[in-house]
C-alpha cells in the first residue's frame, strides 16, 4: 500500500531519547501518541508488517537495535513500552502533590498546571469516607514525621494503607532503638596505639666506652685498687 496516504503534517520525529533519560517516560508517551495518530491517519489501515516498517523509519539509529529482533510490530512496541514506561510509586506521587509549593518566580498559573500534572500519578480512586480519612492521616503522617529515615522507607513502600504505614514505622523505630542499644552496650576494644614494646639490648651489643654511665652492678662492688664502693668504670672494672 502507499504510505504517502498518511497525513504528513502529523508525521512524528524519530524516537531517539535513551530509555534511561530522566524524562524518558513522558517523552515516550508524547512520541507514542503522535506515532499512533500518524498510523491512524492512513487512508487504508497498514498491515502489521507495514507498521513495523514505519516504526523502523521513526526510530533513530541508536534505538533501532532495541527492536530489530522483534518479529512483529506488537512485540516491538511492547518492548519499547516496557523500557520507556517506568512504574509509578503512587505513594511518593501523592507525597509530592501534598508538599508541592509555588517556586520562586513561578506564576500561579504554572503552579496550578504543575499540580494537575502531579495528580495524574497519584492514587485517585473512589473510596468511602473512612478510607479517605485514613489516606489523609497517612499522608499527613509521612509529611510531618521528623525522622527522615522512616519517611524515606515509607515513601519507598509504593502503596501502603494506614495500618501498613503504622506497622512499618513501628518496626523501623524498634530496629533503630535496638541498634543504638547494641552499640552503647559494646565495650571498646583495647587500644594498642599507645603500647610501647620493652627495649632490650641486642645480643651482640658492645660494652659502653670509657666515660659512659656506669654499669648498675659496679655501683655496689668494692674497688680492689682503692677499697671504695662503686669506684669502677664500666670497662673491665678499673678504678677511676
């Protein structure tokens, strides 16, 4: 079939953003919407094999190796979605929404639009009044708790109800107290930095020369030359 029958005015750019880029999820969602609109604009609906060929042409040389081995268009597109679409932590998204403030220099219109963008990732669903109250308490607890390590672990929990939030916070608090108690009960290991080994004279050391300090044994001996006590030099017991 003739692919030129598609609307060239909405022909999307080539997909070239790396899947690990910071804005990969949102950029891919926009590209995918444009690509599907381009495919849907064809006068005659393309076959799966033709869609795969179009996908090749709308992928950059860096992205093409990722889908080259896919046998069908559906598998190639599923592979792209798997790599570009990241799972959303709805609890963290809700936390971002509740703590978002107007930035310096940001207009209130931009702030308003930012809140609408954040709420799309939040866990919005029909709940009862009691369930809504528990969600409010959970969000307020995570936002206001003064222990950063507990908040960090709670936000990593994905989707936690109020009971699970309290249970996790309790276990983290108990674990922290146990670690502190264990650290305080441990005795400090002996320090060997100030220990000095005893100094011993080498086995092959020579006697001290004349005029050096006397040998302690000579101080209590009687000199045979003069009869005085301790009147010896170190060298050969001679009299001073």
